[in-house]
């Protein structure tokens, strides 16, 4: 359920309004499984956590995102490797990105390395405010073909295609980049903290 554009614009009046809007968006976040069936957030996060724990022994967690979502992806990769003792990977090397983008097209910058390195024991975490970025959708498609577990975090439109591609999909109903990114960071931190408590 959307909080509405009027309520969203009210978020910027002052700190209390902003914090209240974030709280409402997080409480109304929607989680679905690979069949599109809704789950409560606690169940979704627990399933996502359990899938990630399986990566500790024989897999790794790969993160993809653009812009601010790329920064969130890098942050998550660092925290999980350090605090949850799980191998992670994030495609932020400038030489690799520019080479792939220049030679193959930007829509393939994540897809190609995923095709080369991902295994069916791995996990892909795809972060996208719009849920429509071609390079993210290509990455998810490549990971699916490899048999990897896929988790998606998106916002903006309820019918964004990314929501249909994961084994666990979490959606935040907002059209604001700032609000979406803030909520995505909170959701991912919740998941990471759940992993940290299961590091041993």
C-alpha cells in the first residue's frame, strides 16, 4: 500500500515527519517469494538469512546495484565478510566496469562476470530503487541460469519486473530515491545483523 505522494512530500517538512515516513514505509514493506506469494517480513528475512548461512561453507554472496545502490552493495559486502564470516563479491572495480561497458554494453556489466564466476551454491542480492535497470535484470537472469539463490530489494512501482525474479523479494512503496535508499539500507542491515548472530 502506497503512503501517497502527498504524504511523501510531507516527509521533507522536518525531521519528525521524515522519521515517521521512514517508519511507515518500513512497516508497510512487502515481501514475496519466488511464486509471487506474499510473506510476512519476519518469515522472509528468516528464509533469506538461512539461505545466506548455507553460503558460508561452499558459496559466496554477490551484490549488484547502480549509483547509491552500488554503495549500499559495497557496504553490505564488507559487513557480511567481516561480521558474518561469509565470502562476498561486488563488481565495483573501475577497470572491469569500464571494459565491460565499453566493449559489451553497460547492460551486461554484471551479467558477464556472473556468467563466469557464479555457482549454484551462491547467492545474488540485487538492489534497485526502480527495479527496472537493464543491467540488474540481466544479472538476475544470469544468476537464475546458474541456479543461484536470488534476493531482490526494490521500490517505486509495484509491477517493477525485479520483484518477480527473486526467491525472496522485498518491495518498498515509495517513488523517492532518498526514501527508497534509506529503507533499503535499513532492511539490508536487519538481514545482516540476523546473519551476524549466526556467524559461529
